[in-house]
C-alpha cells in the first residue's frame, strides 16, 4: 500500500473508559480502520489531560479511577479518511475529532530504500 506524499491525519481524542459495543473504544476504532483498509492507526495514552467537562484526568498514584486521555491517529488519503468519518461518528459517545493535511515523508520498505539512497 502506498500513501501519496500529500495525505490526511485523522486524530481522535476521548477517554480510556469509553466503550463501543462492549470493547474499549480505542480497540474498536483501530479494528474498524483496519477493516476499512486505512493505511495504519496508532493509539496513544496520555498521562494527563482534560476535555469539554474541564475535569482533570491524571495517572497519579493516589487516584483510583484514571480514565486517562486516549488519542488514535490514522493517516491515509483524504478521500479514505473522509469516507471513514461516518463510521467513526457512530462509534463516538463524545470526544474531539480533528483533521490535518500532512506530508508523508516515509512509509514502508520503499520509503526506507529511497531514504538510504539519499544518504
């Protein structure tokens, strides 16, 4: 699979406790992205953050319930990302979704070979 140099980054922010059909939301999103043949997805867990409620979520030792911030990042063509948005909308109870135009510098073994040739 090749991603063009000009691509789109879909970034999804939500809480670790969020679920979709009994699964952690981050897992459900990644599985849906894979099923949609998107180029790749990465899940990031934040140590501290807050959202629309302004409630601070932190990983401090004395807290019993973390509900830490989660971010899923997906990069692919703008067309494929936009086609995925309606499915994502049906999965999200709340959260923040952002889109950014990005330039892909390297993806897969072909990118590594091209980069090595430049050195």
